């Protein structure tokens, strides 16, 4: 081969497919998708079976799907999501093909099937002779009474109208040797029915989800723990009748537990939480919406159990309005070596001191949610906060008498009154050494939620939100941020796939124009109630964000329906555009 000057050029040999696969093995799934666009060789390498661990194929029940099912037999592992199943011959043929081609199916998800009956259930479970996971979340199951026949459920074999506990128990008995995970969330399961499920002979569950089962009682959980002591994951969120008695039963009976969710169980108090953390294997704990938890018992439990300190990776405390800075400071110090995800949404009492503690001690954090923590300011994110010198007591801050004005009280100067100016990188490093780490120290963050932290401004967002691996960011309801913040986020967080900017009046087309050229991976964007956004933003999205899947421009008065229609016709992956009340100058109700 010769160039234009007559010199011979040697063609670079193509990399072997195995080498490309080896290179891609070091990348995350989102980065492999980018690398697959290089050329055909890299695309074929990205389709290697070692990368297809949790692939889900969604297709309707039709004759054209039969060939697809036959082709899936070569995959070592995959998931199927089949829609439009009915009683006609096509559906029966498809299920038969699934049973023949994929005899090793281990997971069956029948969540929210409204008209699931014994006959349909038997036909579907016939495709999975070695079932390991079964989900019936949201299904209408007759646990005790058959409303169609007016008699106890299960007296008629294989009902064509409903799924009975008798039929479910039969399946659990037949596949007790292989079944390890069961999801009965959002069903009307009763305490007696849970006892029957737990006592199925030879059934050894490792995972059980009972989210939103509001009829369950403390006694039923005690029976469950007694007969299924090998449980590793237990979800009891939204079971509103459970109390601290359940926490104590779980702590004493499930010594191998790794994941526990007690979110929205409003009757649970701090009693028993310290004992729960003595379970050394616990890595995930959900206490969202437990209003009586202040964190004190968690602190005591972690101090008493050094093994648990090294294990807990996920902690959800959203809605724990009694959580104070002092407890969180201790928690961050005790969990600094392990915690990966922390949810503090709606913890209204937390201040900048907590943010500084998080940035200083939780260096391995990947997910941080601080939405609606309204006392968090720029100083907390910048790491420049100092403890208040005000003496505090039961009645709050003490005020000093001004003797020049007898009878009047002058409050002392409070911290955080002055909004910090934007600082340079050198100044920021000096402040970090002096006061503590800024939020930018959390280099591993992939998700950050700062929505409704209304005291934040450009001064902190532009200086701190510099996360190259960040994928999801929420800055909704921050009235002080402007285009400067959006432009900085675009340049510094180029891996973003989801960005929330709703109710940010300072965001304009100019900020979008500066940010979107860097956000090529963006898939989900919310700009609702941003009054200064116009049709120009939609044209910029058409040009730069070709992978956009969802967009929310609701109540943007300067967006036109014509521009929305054009956007939908131009973006190939766009699935949903929320555009209610666009182009309306005044949304307020008038007489």
C-alpha cells in the first residue's frame, strides 16, 4: 500500500477478538456501550457471552417470537419478559417452546398479573422444573377465602378464576429442593398463610420479600424466623403492624442475615436496633420512614460490634426526622471503611456538620442522597464549616443581654449567614486542609441527590460537583443556581445518564448550550417548570443528546408543541416526553 508520495505504508494488523474482549472486561457496562461504537470488531467483542450476565429479552406472545426463543437456548443465562399472554394457541405454543428450548430456566417473575389463576400458574411453572426464584408481587392470591365461590380457598382443584394458597403450597413442596427466593410483596397474605408457607417441608429460603403486606404481625414474623433461620435477605418494608418486637426476633433468629429492610414500619422504635447490628453479616439496612429512630441505638450497636462496622455497605435513613448531627458524625466514623450507599433524604435536622463528616470519613461512598436537607448550605459542600460557638440547651441558643438597651436581647452572630464566594482551586485545597474535606473528596460517587437543598448556590456547585464517574445527579428545586452551575456540571460530569433540573428558574438556553455538548450519554432529563427554557433547548438536545429516552418539559411556558413533535421525530431512542401545560403564559387559576 502506498501513500500520495509513493512511500509504502504498512497496514496495522487488527487486534484479535480475544484481546478486545479482555480490554472490555475492565470497563463498566456503560463504558462498554461506548467502546462498542468504535467499529464492528469492538461491537462483536462487546457481545461476548461473559458480558451477558443479566440480559432480559422482552417480546410479545406471537408466532414470530418462536424463532427468538429457540435462539436463546445457546445463552448460559438470560431473562424473558413475555407480554400479551392469553389462552389462545399461540401462547400455548410459545410456552411449550420455552419449556423445550430453555429447560434450565431458574427465575419466574409473574409480578402484577391481575388475572392469574391456578390453571395459568400451573402452565407457566411447567416451564421451570428447577425454579430458584419466584415473584408473585402484586398478584391477587386467595389465601383464605374464594370470593367467586363464597367458600374457603383451595376447596376446588385448579381454579380458572384465581390463584389459591393450596396451589402455591403445592409448587413450593414440589420444588422445595431448588427454590431459594420468594416474593409475595403487596399481596393480602395473612399471618396464618405466612406460617403455612414457612413450614413447607424441606423448603429452605434464602430470600423473602413481603413489602407492603399490612396484615402481618410480630407473631407471624417470629414463626417465620423460627422455621426459616437460613434467610439472607428479608424485606418487611411497609408492614405497618410490625413493631420493635420484630426487630428483636430478627436479630436473635437470623444470624446470617445480609439484607434487611424495615422502611415505613412506623411502629418500630429504637429498641432492638443495637442488637440488630450485632449480626456481623449484615451489609444492607433500610430504616427509611422510621420516624422514631434518632440514630443513637445504631451508634451504640456499631460501637459494641466491631465486626458489623466492617460489613455495613448500604444504609437508608430517609425520612428519619429525629436524626441529629451528633449521631451521624459517629456513624460516619464507624462506617468509614465499608459504607457504599447512604440515603439521608428528608433528614431535616442535619446541617453542614454532617456533610463535612460524610466527605471526611466516607471515602468509599458511591451513592449519596441529601434531598430536602434544607439546613445544608454552600459551606457544608465546600468543607468550610466551623462549629457554632453558641451555647445550646433545652431551650435552644442562648442570647446575650445588651445592657445598652435594657430589656432587649440581641442574638449572637450565627454561622452560615454569609454566602461563600466562588473560590479558586488553590483556596479550596487550603480550606480542605484547614476545616475538613469538601464533597469533591468523594471521588467514587455515581449518584448524588441535592434536590430541594434551597440554600445551595453556584458558589458550591461549580467548585465541588466534579465527579467523572457520576451517572445520576439531581439539582431540582435549587432557586439560587444559574447557568454557571449547569455549564460546570456538563464539563466536569461527562458520564451523566440522568439529570434532574426541575424548578430551577435560573437555568436558561445558554446554560443548556454550554452543557449538552459534553453530555453525550444523557438518557433522562427533567426541565419541568424551568420558565426560561425555550424551543432552542429542544433543538440543542436533538443535536447533541441522541440517546435521550425520557424528557420532562412540563409547565415550561416558552416550549411549543411543534418543537416537542419535532424532537420526538428526530431522536430514535426517545420513549416518553412529558409536556403538560407547555406554552401557557400563566398557569394560575383566575376567576
